[in-house]
């Protein structure tokens, strides 16, 4: 029997991290090391949890030196776009410096480094985009993720970048909201909601992003891959599909455009990705937005049971 490959995950307590750990454990072909800041918030067992602050270079070097992983999936990041704009130093530490420390450790272990990136590295002037689109971020979060990508591309070990878009899903502790939950709870409460019709994305179920990252690891695929949902939709369309699915009153959904909302960070208008490369080279098959809502609906029931 061949020894199981060691996979080290950053951001394991987060939404993507939880799905990665769950799916890797189901496969039983990997030895899973889940890391996060502070205590373990993951359910279940069968993995080793490592408390690690990835902005501490000495801790990163020591921890990864001891584990010597075969694969690192770097999903941890500061992703609140407005917080990134307001706290640029913390954002740079989390998204650029931490990535540099992890790459150094990956090079030492000769691990396959898989970096999770974002559509926010693009200007938003056109979409959907393929892997060769030219990056031009419009906010600080996007700038730091692009800088992280550049570090990855220059690294001296096997690397891959999984770019994704508007990830949604349900964490086991129901701690996060997302567009589906927000629309559902607002309309159930009879609240009118303003939803933008000029921002377009390819929304991604967290389970699908995790599956895409694992396919990259299993196939030892290198380079950049767009890993996101198949449907190119405006936020307004997403809200309407959600209301339809749950049989809620769509009259409460009011069209708005981005200029009506003032936020610290600018948002790209049109992003979204073309996933042909991931479909052909990895066998990546994400769920449609409507199917994803169905999965979430079941998870809501289970979480409340």
C-alpha cells in the first residue's frame, strides 16, 4: 500500500476549509492536516488539527518543517473587501506576507502549493473571463490577492492557482450568511430588499470549490484554473431564482444599481469565469445555481434538526 499523501490546509475553520476537510476525509487517500488560527472549530475526527498563525514566519517554518506536507492548499485570507480597504496593513499581512512564508515552507518541503484566488483581481469591465485575462484590480483586497498570485507564479516548487467567484455555502455552525440565506430570510420576514442588477458573477457553491481544489491536488495539475459555478448571473437574478425556489414573494425584490450603495471598497461590476479549462483538464463539474440552492435548503434543515 502506498503511503497517503499529506495535505496541509490553511483556513480550515472557514467555509472552504470545512468543505475541504470533509471531502478529503471521505476519500481516505490523504493524511489531512487542518490548520487555523486559535482552536479547532471543525466537526468530526480523522484529521490532525494544528493551531497556526500564518502571519508568524517562525511558526510557519517550524510547523511545516515538522509536518513536511506533500500538498499545501492555501485557502486562508482576509476576504472582507471593505475591511481590507480600511485595514490595509492587516490585509497585506494576511494576503501577501503569509503567502510568502507558506511558499518558503512549500519550497523547502517540495510541496505542491495550491493558492485560492479571486475574481476581484480584475477590473470588472468585462466578463466572464478565461485564465488568460489581464488583471487590473479596483480595490485593495484585489491588489493583495494579485500580489499573492505573483509570488506563487515565481515560486520554486510545483504550483497551481484556483481562482473563484462569490463563494457561498453553509458552515456547520451556521455562522456565515450568503446571498441565498439573506434573500430567503428577508423575504420570509416580508422585508423589501434592494438588489443590484449591474454586478455579474458566476456564484460558486463552497463544496464545488473544495472539489476543484482536490481535483488539482489529485491530478497534480499545474498552472491557473478557474474554479467556479457555471451560471453567469446578476445579483438581482440570483435573488429572483432564490425567491422562486422557496416560493417567496418576488415583488419585495427591488432593482438597484451599484451607484446607490456607498461602500469603502469599489466592486468590479462584471467578473465571472469561463470554466472550460477546468472541465476539460480536471473533469470539474460544478452545480448550477438552482441545484446549489437545493443543496443549501437541505443543509439548512439538517443544521436546525
